[in-house]
C-alpha cells in the first residue's frame, strides 16, 4: 500500500518521495515524515493514511487549507494522478498498491486533465456496519514495504524503459498537428537557449565557467550581488580559485573595504589574506560553513597610489600549487569606501576625541554610545590624517579607535550568533527577536551594514512569527 509524491510546483519542484507508512504527516515542521520546505505551509498541514484499503487525504486544520484537484479537501479518497496543493507547493500522488500500478502511472497525466470533480468520502451507511458515516479504522492486515522513501517490491511493478518509450511514441503519434507543432517549437526553443548559454559563456569568461584568478576586475563595473570565489557546485558567479583582484582609483582620502565572506568548508581567519598593491594588509575574516557579513578593514594610506589605479587582492592561501586543491570560498557585497580628508585641525580632533571618550565610558548605560564613540574617533582621525607630522594625539585616537572597533564588532557578532541560535531552535523566537532589536540599538545608523542586516532579518522573523501565530489560531479553532 505504498505511494509516491512528485513535487510539480514549489520550493522542492522536481523532487519525488516514496512512502510505505500507514500514516504520513506533511508540513513545515522538519520532524514530519514528509517535510515541506514551504513557508506558506502549516507546521502539520495534511496527512495521508490507509483506511479501508484506500489512501485518504486529510487536512490537519492548516491555516491556508489543502486542495485536491483544485477543490478544498477535508477528508478525501486519493487516486493515482491526483494533484494535492498545500501552500505554494503542488504535488502529484501515485498509488503503488496493485498489479496495475504501471498502467496507472502511465495514465496519470491523462487522468489529471480529465478529472473535474473530487471524490468525497461517502455519507452515512457507506460502510457495512457503520450508520454514522465515520471512516472505518485502519486494518492491521496491511503489508508495508519497510522504510519511508523506498520503493521495495513496488519498483518491480513500474514499466520498463522500452515500454515507456513505446507508449510515448504511440501517444505522440496520436496528437493533433497543432499539439505536435507546439511540442517541437518548445523543444527547439529550449535547445536554442542552451546553445546560446554555452556561446555566451565562451564569449564572456567572467560568467563563471573558467577560472579568473589572473584577471583583475574594474571595481566600478561590479554588479550588485555578484559572488566571486571558488566552488565545486556553482555557488559563485565568477570563479577565481587562487585569488580575486579588483582595480580602483584613489584620490587621497581614507579607504575602508567592507565585504561578506563565506565558505561551504571551515575557512579560518587568514586562509584568505588581503593585499593592496602587493602588500599584505591583514587576514580576511573566518567563515565556518556559511556567509559572514559586514567585515571591514582600513587600508593604510602609505600603501595606496594617489591619482592612479590600485589593486586590491583577496588571495586564497589554502591553494596547493602541486595538487591544485583549495578550500572553497566566496566573496560578495564588496564595497571600497573613500572618505575625504577635511582640513587638518588638531583642536577639532581633540574635541571629537574627548566626546568619544565620554561616550565610550557610558557604553554600559546606553547601547548606541559605543557606535557613536566609534564615529567620533573616526572623525577625529580624519582631522589628523592630513598632517605631515602626526601629533601625539594621533596615536591616542588610533589606539582607542582600535579598541572600540574590536569591542563593537565582537558585540555585533555575539548578538547575531545568539539570534541565529534561538532562531534555529524554533522554540524561542521572542528571544531571537529581542537579540535583533538590541543589535539595532548598538548599530543605530540606518546606512551601516550591521543595521541593514539586522533590519532585514527582523522583517523576515516577524513574518514567520505571524504565520506561526495564524497556524496556532487555526489549530485552536479546529479543536
């Protein structure tokens, strides 16, 4: 009495699942026997059970309902070819419970297009010995093939490749001229698109097919969201296995590089090093199996070439020259920011420095004080950058700025880690929300990278919490 579900629309489109359980529960909750990775689905959306020797679909009080062949379903019998829709996911049901399974699978598409009504469960008196219309209980005599996701003996009932080919040819021959023409034109368009894609990749090597480690990219021409780096599975847009290089101009200000770094492996701090004009200026941040956002590094002005092109390089130090092996890595959201230097003024710098120290001392009383101290110290440093001979104040400002920057980044990383921990558990989303709100207080500037990141996550989290609240309301109403 097994069955299969093929996803025809939604996040898992193209996947097929096989079940042999007497009851399969489907929904957004990962612990379900059928996990639907669809945010529009309820945590427990519907079930498929074996009752009176037939498969029955039941809606489990879902917020958005379950549709069978386009009609609302509460408790319905299933047949091969039926379409079930839950949230944004549409799936096709195939029963694997009789010797005629092969014919039913082949006829599923025709049955689906011609079926116009839903087979609802019969009312009172439908079953022997039942006067109230209730469904009969599941029998204990049902023989199941072990383990969800396995075909077992039902696999032997499926048609052979030769049978499928013969029936497809016979079916195509029976189509009308217009239908045949439409199929040929569609296939031709797909083939032309594929050939065009290959030609485009050859003419545009930046598209990700070839290694671009020896090429330098014009920073001003970078498209937003482009991912550079090295990946075995095509998770980057531009392959640069050993290094990624970017050209940019410098007009004499103070330059800061902001970037996101990621890896599907364990990328340690220093596995990727950052260079400017062949000078190593520091290690890139670590990335442990995911993207790490809002990293930054200041470029020493004495390593930059004024009124000329400069070369920024992210070099993969894990590259083995003999074997050619390297850790996968990625780089995105690269920003090279140059702040203009104001007219030198030690008095203005000293004023900013004093305000920054007061705010730094108040950081435990007010979250935003740490960020504001960081901004004041950067401004103080700018007032001193243009001086040929740096006063003692410059080293004091630089030292405190380094301390504040480290403390601010550490606090931001801790809060975001705690948010991810609470969010992944799904059992304390209020605490996850509180961490994001605190993060926004520590980074109050709307244009700052951490603020934008926290804001986007908070919007997504609130949508998820609203959806869960709707599910709970619907479930309590059903009870």
